[in-house]
C-alpha cells in the first residue's frame, strides 16, 4: 500500500494588522474640534479635559499632551472660532463700499450671520470670555473693531460704532431667544443707524 501523503501545508495565517500610523497633528485637530464644539454648545466654562477627550474619542492623557493647560486649549479653540467669524467679515467686505447705493447685500450677509446658530454661539462665547479674561479681550474685540474700521469709511466712526454695538446686541438676542431679528426689523434698524444725526457728518 502506498503511504498516505501528507496534506498540503496549512494555509498561511493572516498577516498581522499593520501598526496604526501615528498622526499627532490629526489628533490635535480632533481635540481642538471637540473643544470648539463644546464651547459652541455649552459655553467656554464647560470645557474640561475629560469632556474634550470623550467628545474627541481620544485617551484622556492626549488632551494634556497637545495642550499645556485647559486655558491653553480654551484659547486655541476660541482663536479657531474667531477665525471662522473672520470669514463672515470677508464675505461682507466687498459690499461695504456701496452700502448706501446697494445696501441689500450687506443686510443679507448680516442676516445670514444672525441665522447661523454656530456663528452666533461662537461670537457669544468670545464676548463672554473676553469680558472675564483680559487675555482674550483683544480676540473678542477683533470682529466688532473690524466692522467699525470697514464701515467708518462710508458712514463715519460714530455711526460705525453704533452699528457694531447693535450687531453685538442682535447677536445676543438671537442666542438667547433662538430667533434672530427678521429682515425688515434688521433693515430698518441698520438704515436708521446709517443715517442717524451726527454733527458735521454727511448723510445726516
């Protein structure tokens, strides 16, 4: 009798999974994104290492590895939110030069800003943080000061400041009530501020 030949060698075992590639910058971005979401949804005071780690799905130790302190993380997150608000100003800027002849594009951009809950809550977080933390004050003032600089060339500084203060109030109103001013209300208020009497100024 022939000896039974041994069966073919067992199928090769599956190769072990390649080690997970480290992506420190990607993890830092994830942590920062989680921090901004918490600030927008719950306010800057709600920011903790544990809350951020849970939201970002990363180990708790990672949050201290990439940011020196919770204050450092908060400042970086607020900086990112301020950068997002800057994008709103960038969209508004091309229409400022013709605000009297063609005001609708300016009003449209401001209305879109007030109707965006994320932007509204981000701005409120910046305002409240800047009110209580002197280190963040310049960051919080960046948006209104830029609005004043842009509008001053067309309506004068006093009116520009009044408009910026009104926008701050309209932002807080939208955040508190969940309902922004309607287009007609916004338009009437802005037109009144654009032409409010200022001694020695044009458009009075």
